C-alpha cells in the first residue's frame, strides 16, 4: 500500500462521487465502461491504454456471465486474479483506475471490486551509456521501477534491505521508492530524506532528477549534491556503506545520498582492478579537473598581464601565433570555448553516428579554419582541445557539466585581475564547497572535516583488505564491514 504525501493545504481537488468520477473518465476516448451482458447487474470500467485486454476477455467476463446473482465478495473469491480488493472510497477507486486496474461495479452497492491488470511496457536492459566501464557488470537501470528494484535486490539478497514506496506529484502520482539497509543506515539520515520528499510540493514529478532538485540543500549551487547513477552495482555499494537511495517509476536514474565531492571522480572501474591502477586513474581524473578549470584562465592571465612567466624559448612561439590575432586573448578564448560547447551540444542532440561525425569533423574543420583565418592562435587551440578532453574524464555526467560551466567565471576573473583573479575565483569556489552539504552532511568530507580513515576510498584508493570500516561521516549503526584477518602463509606447491 502506498503512502500518499498530498498535503492538506494543496488538496484543492473537490471530492467526487463515484458517478461523477465515471462521468469525468468517460470524456476520454480510451476509457471503456460497459455491462457484462444485457441483463447483468455488473458494470466493468477501465482505461484501455493501461490494461492488458486478455484479463478482461479471458479472466473476468466469463465469470460475470455465468452467474449474475453473485455479490462483490463472491466475485473476489471466484475471479482468478491475485490482489483483488473490495474498496468503496472514491479517491482509492480513482487511484486504481489511473494505475491500470479494472473496476467491477454492481447495482445498489457502493463498493467496487478492483482487479490489477496493468499493462507493463518496458525496454530491455542495456549497457550504461553515461557510466560505461570496461570491466564489471554491464547492466543499467531502465524506466521500470520494478525491474530496477529487482536489479538491486539481486545484489543485496538480504531481508534487511528495506524499500518504502510513496506516491509523489499531485498530478503525476508516480511511484517513488526509498531504499536503505536496516541495521546499517543511520535512521536520522533516512528520516531526513523521507521528510524532504514528503515536503516536496510539485504537481508533476516524472523523473528522479526533478525530485533531486526539490530536496537538495543548495538548489542554486553549481555543484550536484546528490549522486546520480544508472548502475545497480553502484547503488548496492552505496547502500552497503550506509547511504540511502531513491528511484522512481519512469526514470532510469537512481540517486544516492549523501554525496561528497570526491565521489564524483570515483568510477566503479576502480573497484574491479588492482588498487595501484585504480589509485592512479582516480588521481588522473582529479588532476584533469584542475587542468580543465584553470588552463584557459591561466592562458588569458599570462598573455594579458604576466608575460615574464613565460620562458624565453616559448615566448617567441607564443608571440608568433598571436601576432596576427586582432583582438585580446579573452575574446579569442571565449570564441573557441563557445564553439566547443556548440559542437558538444549538437553532437549530444543528434543520433549517435551523426553526432560522432559532427563532433570529429566539425572540430577538425572549424579548428583548422579558425587558426588559418588568424582568429585564434594554434597554442590556444591545443589548450582548448586538452581541456575539453579533461572535462570528459569525470565519471558522473552532472559533474562534467559543472566543470564546463565554472570555467567561464575563471576566465572573467583572469581578464580582470590576472593570476590574482584566478586565485580569488578559486578561493570563492573553495569557500562555496566548504559551505555545501548533502542531506545535512559535509560536502567535502572526509577532507573537511578531516577523517583520516575515510580517505581510504575517496581521495585515494587502497586495497580492499584495508577498507574494513564504513565511512564515519555517514554515522552507520554498524561501522565494521568485515574482520581483518592476517593472511595465512601457504606452503609452496612445488618443492625446491
């Protein structure tokens, strides 16, 4: 049974009688309402586009035509459909009709029999597009909440995995499920997420990303504060750490909370390979973030204010490439940055094959033409290309968008104050990160506040044998994940 979160102050819909409800539904062409036979007291009502037709013809009508003296209670026992319920509250009847139930009404009885017969159309499981990994599971969530919960249940086959379902949206009334592990997840964390979803007031919630925007701590921030993922293994791993998750019917994305900044540079690949390789790749992503954000701003600052910082051997090359460019470096950089963003957006909105062609051919043709026309220097073109590649190293798509966006404030400060402006802008964003929270938990944890032991799988990646404790910042009820045991020395198989 779902928990309805429509608040009293917004429940402005007038209570209808059953006949008024049926009259409203009959205005729609796909709503079917008929009697089982000419003399039958039973009326059948359902929305044809939401119901499996064979339930009506094979499992309902034959029983209604056999005996027209049966009561609603008799029908409940006779019709071979599970979870048949007798209800009489009109809001419940309305909800069942909109959910794909068949309603059987009898004359002179204010009760109806509700039979679940929803039509479930879903696509097959596919490889995760935005979080592709070379090793590890190759399954991604789809738009069916039941399938998504099944994928998580398969990875956490324990009775302690608790799923609470709600209806969200005054008009959409979509199913939303909150997942947690009893005995591990902090009850205060679960209560915070539940309360925020309960307080979210919106008429149409069709995707988890909308709900994430409604419940986030700082909705005006550049940085995502809830971890979006389409991978069941990532959700299972987060739940095992003591996080909470929520997913919604009709959305292929699931959100984990709370999230910290460093998690956006952690890929599931890191846990499926040797720890030195996982550590190196994670550090490469963090360095790529810093380079992508600061590279073009440093170019503007150095070429505009700090020529003395450029080595003499490189200065001649830099001057030669810019000598015919007719405008200042900031205009040159903005021209190429906007061009790259246009190519990226065009490639993302077109079909895959065409989008890849547009991105590659467009980048080569436009880049070559811009340099030959002396609209930008070849050095800057190289920097722009590397920064674009660096922004793609973020495993989470949302953080990639953030990196693309925050480059522009750095450019403005670099043009205004040079390298001092870059430092000021960096301090501004760092101060903003210190203030951010995710469901009340520090966004920069475990760096701030510092938790040395929690760094083992955030900033760095240590062997799995050394990660026996769950993150302290999550306040899990059960901190220890496993008992570290010393490795036993085995005798050699071959005698020397």
